[in-house]
């Protein structure tokens, strides 16, 4: 059990006899004489997102998840298929369950799939992923000093603001927590 003020984005909790992932949590210490924690939580079975207010003194049960090393194989409709790298067993997760993580899934990438009672409930993305720029405006000569960004479409369809010197076909590193450009990869 943890105090509601310790809730962080990405945590899995048990609430109202169901499993939820915290999408966002904001502590409001001076609201209504006692502190409140405004949280957006995603139901792991249905994928629906709801808002919930916890009092700062409320205790929340944190769900303990097992992790399995898996490889992302392919997408079929709204299902994403993963293979356990040890047992070669395959599992599928829906786009609703994965949420924004689908923007960072590249075929054959290795990651951890979170399991609860032998059922996959989500994935743990690496801090950064490398992707290829599929579409962006051409670079302008002498724009390496400028701090101006431009939109670029990645191989997964994700749109990222990149520096003006990035061209189509370049490999870049993207922060999975913020979706922001980190650096160009050689």
C-alpha cells in the first residue's frame, strides 16, 4: 500500500476491485483544506480512462506486475503481437491497452511486457527509441545554428518536432516519455 500522494505516471494500482494504470497524477495540496490527488487512470481490461480524486491521506494498493522479455512482431488491425524471447509463446495486446505506446513500436524491437496473473496488461518502453524520418520538409542551407523546428513523420506515423537540419531518411532518437527529439543517430 502506498499513500495517494506517491502516485506517479505509469504505476499500476488496484482500485475498486480492478486493475488500473496511472496516466497522470497531480497533487493539489491546498484544495479544500486537505490535499487531493487528481488522477487519470486507465482500466487495463477495457482501456477506458477515468478521472478520480484521492484524498492525500488515502492508501492505494499498488499492483505487483511480472515482466517478460518480448519482441514486437507485427500489427494486425488494432492488435499488436509480441513473442516471448525465451518460450517463443506469442501474445496480443489491443491498441486500447497499449495507448500512446503504439507510436514507438517498431518491428523486431525488444521490450518488457507486463503480466498480471499470467495475462499481459501493458508494456514497458525503453527511455529512448531510434526511428527513421519518413517525411519532412527539406533542410535549409545554413540552418544548423537556428533553433527553429519543423514537423517530421516517423515510420510509425508519429509526428515529432525536429531541428531544421534533419532530412528524410535520417535516423533520430526520440524520448518515449515526452515524444520529443533527442538527437540524430549516426
